[in-house]
C-alpha cells in the first residue's frame, strides 16, 4: 500500500485493497499492523514494559480486533495535547454459531447469528465466503490463534422461489433462525463433511508450515466475496462491503502514517461498535485509558493534556436517499461527493457540539474542503458512534464526522468516489493544524 504522491485515485486504490483483504476485524487489524510496520511504527504489547521515545511512532493490538497507534512527538504533551482519531473495525454481518453444523436432507448448512443491526434481505442469493480466526491446539500441545479466509465463493442463502411464496414481495418477513442458515455443501456418496474438517483442510492450505492437532473454538463470519467497484456513468460512486467503518479506519491509518512526527497524534480503531462497544476491545473498555496512562504516567499532566486534546470520531453518515426523501430532515440533505458530514444530535447520540463543530469547520476550510451537516428527523430515533463514549470516558472535546453513504448496514454499501479522500484531507490537515488548541476553556 503506497502513500507517496497521494491523490484521489491512488487513495481509492489503496482503500479498495484494504476493504477486500479485511473481511473481518481480525484481518483489518492484521492489515493495519502490516501497514504501520512498513511505516516505521514499533509494535508494543500490553503484557510488557514500555520504553517510549519522543519522535517515534508505536502501536498495539488487543484481542486481535482493535488497534491503538500513536506518535509521541517532540512537542510537550500537556501544553499541546493529543490530536486523536477514532473509528471502528467491525461491520454488521452473519456470525457462525459454535456448533454450526445443520444437516438438512443432502445439504450441510451452518447456523448463524446476526451480528449488529444488519439489513438481512441483501444477504440472500449472494456469493458468500467465510473468514475469521480459529483457536487451535498444535501438535506440541501449545495453543495458537490463526487467521483463516477461504477467499472464494463458498456459501449461499437461496431465496424461496416466487412460485412457492406468492406473497414474498409483499411480506418479506425473515426469520433469522429458519431462513438465514447458508448452504455450505452437499453430500457426496451419502457422506457429509463437518465444518471442523473443512476448516482443518483450509488451515493446511493457508498455514502449511504448522501442525494443527485440533480446532478448539473459532470466530467466523460470512462475507460478500464481490470486490469493491466503481459505479455510475463516470465512476462517481463506490460500492463495497464494510464501508462502515473500514473506510474511516483506512483514512485514519493513512493520515497517521504520513503525519509530521513532531506532533502528538493517536488513532483508536475499536471493535464491537455495532453491538454496543462494551467488550475488552470496544470503545467502552479500558483499552484507550490504559494506553493514555502509559503514554502520560502522571495523572495531573495527563488530565491537562486531555483537556488540551481534540478527537475526530469518524463513522459513516446517512446520505439522502432519492427514493426515500421523506426520511430526511428538511435543510439537512446530505449528498455524495459533497464533503464529509458533521453529525449532530440534541440528545448526545453524537458528541458534536457548537465548539467542536466550529473547530472542525475551520480545519475543513484550511484543507479546502466544504463539510455538510446531518441531523436526524425529530420523529425518528438516531443512531450513535463511539464518539460519545470516548468523549465521556476521557473528557476529550469531540466532533462526530463521517463520509456520506447509502445502504448503510447492507451487505453492499455505497459512497461517493470523492468522499473517502475528502475525509482523509480533513484529518490530514487536523493532524498538522493548531486549530484544536483554541476554545479549550
């Protein structure tokens, strides 16, 4: 993944590669780790003592599914604070159950749970693959965690034919227990394999140098095998899985890797945002707080530094849908390719306030980018992000922003071809701007 001579087309090429090679949070974190290592970041571990030097960049992972990366610049931390970015690594999907094998007639199906608030209908009649991590006992008795990705069309959830359900287009009711188990394979000579044996065969392909004795457990997810693509007559749109929120993770890691090393910058890519953030690797955990304590050990100095800090929380925003304009608040119509979206909610579902919005608008002006503003209709509930959680736990001034998108939480989401790079340009400017030091009192 290149970062030199960055323009919109190069940026999107890198984004497409990141999206396609990151079907699960575990793969996203592994790819982020590789990217940061290529840019001279030093890997830390929570189980070890740290020796941090100014002018150096570091990162660490938790549960293979969340990452914090930071540069400890030459500027004094308390006075100058931290420029912080946040996003999340998970996306709504179908997760495989622990005892997943379902034998129906000659078919082997897999039991699934719905992860997060997924739109379910688009999962039918897709070429699905399978990826995640497996926890194995090795031949020598040790335990290993291995990534796995079949990286080919493997599963399908067939729709019921219209001839067998004439009301399908009217009712469309999906029973998650009955209707979602995908078909994995068919019996050969009356013999059906089980999922564990299929996983063992795949591990031999992906990790031929390792001797796996037994698979003890796994975190596996179905994903859409189709690659990210441009759509529209002039390639003005992007269609891809997991734009929410790997688009923001990619923008954040790219901006951090190319930022000036004299400043104190931090990126937090959390897991489990789509189901509440309360986990060891979620935003509502000790992860960020424990890292900040180790970066700035003195409690009073840390409190001063955080009061002088600023967080840009990045998560995709709802664009106005041309077929459902009644779902949009008048005066807050959001368009693709028209700039990043500042998200505002009176009930603090977003962390933005007038001060943080003003600071981000000034940063956008410095970057030559025009932002948009989103407010949910007053008669509809509003979603949330990791912004309010992180802001409340750390006392950091926070603005919630994101790239405009359509079909959020579908198996394929859509954004403008210019939107990822426009978001990146604003956070690139943020990481070198002094604007965050204004209005601290």
